[in-house]
């Protein structure tokens, strides 16, 4: 038996700030920033049109649409330089962007673990336990939105909005024990089975932990962060069987898994109650509050994965340096309480790979396909947001001149595949993006 123990002390500090001028520019509104009144400035839109932009969008499988003319940014910039009155800066947006971005966050994790490795002939057991304590401290700004009085200039409006932001802070600390158990059984040198039981946590995003309320008196809504948000707990079960071919030429793997998540995060809406204890000294009764909360119910995600890897040493010449791989993953998830369907899950994922490695030269060709998946669903109307099948191919090349110097070349999405998102009951095109391919190349030195 082998005993092992250790400690961890980790600190993460994050600061978010906006640099430069974050103002929005309005073109043609005149000095008051309002369109449709006497000080508007007429713009020569035909003169500013971009002749290089396509007149129609190819929706790849859907009817193409005509978006009209696009504005040429260089032409607009030249026109504004010659006609300064055509552009008006919006200092209100500068204020909201600046204060909405300013955040400081510090997270400290103290942890310790103990584990044992016990071997009984062909069976290996690894029980263990981990203890973690997390301490969060953060500062930011919260805004109470008030109706803007009529007749104010843009700068006066910006000053009025600036006064609505107040500094806020947040402190929280939590700790727990997380057991884990792993077992391995060697049926033979070629056939191995592994199983694992683990408990883990998922910490909330720090931006959701800083106190911050945005109150809109016009819409009668309150959008707020939740400083009391706790981490979710996950219980994980895994079982894997591995079969290794002779002479270390490859392997087959099959695994099944399940994850039960408790205390998970979900966006909820509810009317704010009245009374002095509602958190706002009795104000804003009936306003609709939107915030992230912990849900005590359990959701389950489960699936299986098949994998294959083969060294092609039986091929002649340099082809014997090839390694082929393939995998398939299938995942299903139960929806949260009150939801029609689970979202954010990739139900079917395929991977293919081919690697050439001769020592100095390594070339990796990778293909990935994600079948259609749902990113969101309106539980009232049933409207869905669905991403269509998406596939992409990447190529990576590394050549080592010596122990210290390497040339690298990465070509991502070299097939130039697109993203297409469909929304609504009739699945209309809601988002169409051709991200394009990217190439990253250079020399790497290691000493």
C-alpha cells in the first residue's frame, strides 16, 4: 500500500476595466443626439455606400436575402473629417460601459488531499478524499436606474447617469469534503477495466457574485447578480474497458458515464414582494426580478464514448509513421424542472485524426463534427434556438530543427466551414457566420 497526501494554496485575482473612449457615435442626429427633429444632419448615404460588399447574403441551403446597401467605414470616416457636425459622441454610453465593466475579484482556494494505492494481484484500488475551502472577495458598481429628466444635454444626461452608480462589495467563504474512489482490474496485459466514482464542484462565474442591481423604473424590472450563489455539486460515475493490440500498435476503448448535478445554476424570474424586508426598504413591489439562483433539484447527464487508435506500422516506407484515430461520443441529459428540453448539450460528436511522426517532423490532421444541438428554448412558447450540424478540419505541422528550435504551422478550419443558428417555431435563420480560416505560424525557441 502507498499513501499520498498534499496541500494546495491558490490565489486568482482578476480586474476588469475599460480603457480608452467607449462612447458611441451617432451619425446624423445633430448635437442633441435625438433623431427626427430640427437639428438632424442629412447624410449622403448613396455616396457612403460600400461597393465591395455583396448585395445578397448566401444562406447556404436557405433562400438568400437582400440586406440592402452597407456603409463603407473608410468613406464615412473621411466624410466626418470634412463635416464634423455629422457625428455626435454619446457620453452616456461611455459612462454605462465604464462603470458596467469596472470589477475587481479575488478568489483564494485552500485545499488538502489524502489518497492510498492498494494492489491486490490484478486489482488496484485508489480511495481518496479532498477538502477545499474557497474564499471570494469582490468589488464593483451597482446602478439604480431613474427616468432621465427632459431637456438635458447629452453631457448632463451622462452626469445624471453617473450619479446612479454606487460602489458595492462581496465576501463569501465555503468549504466541503469531496471523496473519490478509483479501481482498475487487469484481466490480461491486453484487457483492462477501470471504474471511478468522484464528487466535484462547479464554482459560479465571479461576475455573477458581485453585488449589482440594474433597476429600470420604466420597464419595472430588476436585473441583479446573486452574491449568495453557491457552487453546484456533481457526482460522477465512469466505467471504461480498454483493449490493447499487440506490440503497442493501438487500442480500442469503450466507456459509459453519468453525472448527477445538484444545486445547479438557473436564471429565474419572479415578482418582488412588498414590505420592508424585500431588500429595497419596501420599494419596487411587483417589479420582475431576474437573477441566477441555485436549484435544489437534480439533473442527470449520461452517455457513452467509443475510441479507436491504430499505428499503421504495417505500411511501407514513411507511411509506417502514421497513426490513425477515431472516436464517437453520445450524450443525453434530463431537462431542469420546468424546462421542456435540455439545452447546451452536444448530443453526438465525431472525431477523426491522422498523425505523421518521424521524430523531427510531426503533422496532425484533425476532423470534428458536432451534430445539431439546442442552445436554448422558450419554455412558454416552445420556440427553440438550434445550431445546425457543424464540422471543421484543422492541420498542424511542427518541424524540430534541433533540441532548442522548432518551426510550427497551425491552419484552423481550413475547409472554411460556417455556423448557422436557427430560431423560432418555424426555424428561421437567426444567426449566420462564416468565421473563416486562421493560420498561425512561427518559430519556437526552448532553452
